[in-house]
C-alpha cells in the first residue's frame, strides 16, 4: 500500500510546476487537500491534488496537464498529512515546483492575472471583480465538486464550466521578458535551487531562466514571493516556444523549446530532455518511429526540425491532413516550421506549436491516479 501511494505521488509530482509556459491552471494546494467531500476520506490527503488534476485534464481534453500550486507554509508541518506526504510537499517546495507562502490567496490571483490562467478554487471571489475584471468571465474561476467517477468543475462566478485561460497581462508580459535573481542564498524560484532554510538538505533542482515564475509586485517592485526580497534584473529571458505532441487525436504532452537546448522526440530518445512517445504508440508505430526521430531547435525565434530517423517524416503545411499537401522530410533533412505547420512522425502522431494543437473530444486522457490504491480514494458511484 505505502509503495503504491508513493508511486502515485511521484506521478502527481510530474504535474506540478511553476513554469509559466507550461502551467494550465492555478490552485491553492492547502485548500485542495482538504476538500474532504471529493472522496469522503481523511481530513487532509495529498492524493486529492491528483483527482483535481485528472478533472482538469478531462475538461481540457489533454494529457499530462501541469498545475501551478500555491502552498500555505503551514502545510509543510500539517499533522493531518502523513509523514511521507509532508516530506513530498517539502521536496516540491525546495525544488521550486510549488510556491510556499504565508498568505497564498492574493498570490494565487496575482499569478492567474499575470499568466492568463484559470483559477481552481472554492473561495468566493465576487468582491475582487473590480481589481481583477477577468474573475467575472466565464470559465476563469471554477470549483471542483464530486461527480460520477471523480471531480467535475462547476462555475464559481461568471458562468461557464470549462477552464478558460486569457491573455497574459501587459505587466505579466513585461515581467516574463526578463530574468530575475533573489539575494537569498539558494532561492528555489529565483536562484540556483536549494530552497535554503530547514529543508536545504532535500534540494535537488536547478531551474533554468526560462522556467522562472513571475515575480510578485510590492509597491511596483519585482519581489521574491517566498523571501520577500527585492529581485535584481539579470537580463533578458531566453526565447522559448511551447510545442506539443498529439497522438491518436489527443494532446499527450507539452514541452518547452529554448535557443540553448535542442529537444529530441522519438520512441525513446537517449539524450537528456528528450520527449519519449513509446508509451502512447501502438506496435506498428513503435516499429516505424525511431528512438530519436526528430530534433527540434529554436534559431532566432524560428522552430527548425531535423529528421534524425531511419524512415523519414512529413510536414503538414498549415495543419492540413490532405495527403497531396504533405511534404516529405527525408532523413537528415531540415525545415523551418511556418505558423500552423505540423510534423508527422507517423500517421496520427504529430508535433507542433501548442497553441495550434487541440484534442478530439472523443478521447479521454490517462489518469495520473492510475497507481492509486482503490482503498485510498473512495470515488462517488455513478
């Protein structure tokens, strides 16, 4: 039982991120783990985060959905959590996967505003429409409630049931165009990793500049939300492009491409940072797609694909599935991807800009809770 719970917590860990390019919604973790009516279990359960992530994936129709979690500092020592759960939350904090704050409520809305993300919460936010007009928009604030087979989202304010993101605010765009440095030694969010303080011995992450979360603003100055220290400007943030993989009609994974780090995509790339597709492929696709099938690079703001396979690839100009329009990409051949272009590794296996890929609504994402013991979570019966 303990081993199975550890496995699902490891899976959930892969879905928490303060990376502004990949996060799909903002949640208050302390609030989530205490939504007892979601499963009728113990007062606090970290596995409830997995239930909410699954609900978000179903609403969006996309696999591997990361969430931006804001954590109340008291959760690090919450006696209602198991010792293993507390250790996991501390590791997330020290690795910069979550933000740890004394007052997470205001920061949750600030992050959602800066990044244009929806908020998953049960708190009443009607009184904040004047400060954040988007709070009243359909789909921007949703509350998870029990449903058949797992949580579903209902409109909290403003109507709508599907999580809807907006555009990043002008302030958010400005903040995210720069790198920031925290004067506190080992800051996990704006430093070299490590978190400092009581949990420094658990540190293991080294965040790249493109993964930095947005600073908080205090009297107009960029500030570290964790330490309250004013941040110094460390120069322009590297250019990035968010790409995604769609297999069998479902967006399976988003990933970040930077000018300093090319990314290999294939059946099972053996290079750091590679995107592995093997777990989603049928037998015929596994035989066709090479271990490292394509290499993607960002050059002066343009996405360049190079075929590194045995069997070659194709490009679908503008995303067209018409066969006469498919452009063959031979082994070792490179091509600049225009807006809307999709790379086809095999029929039904596509890579492209995330904003231009959507899922077919008939497909259901995999559950991050697949390894959860049945006695650990009690879902309502249909």
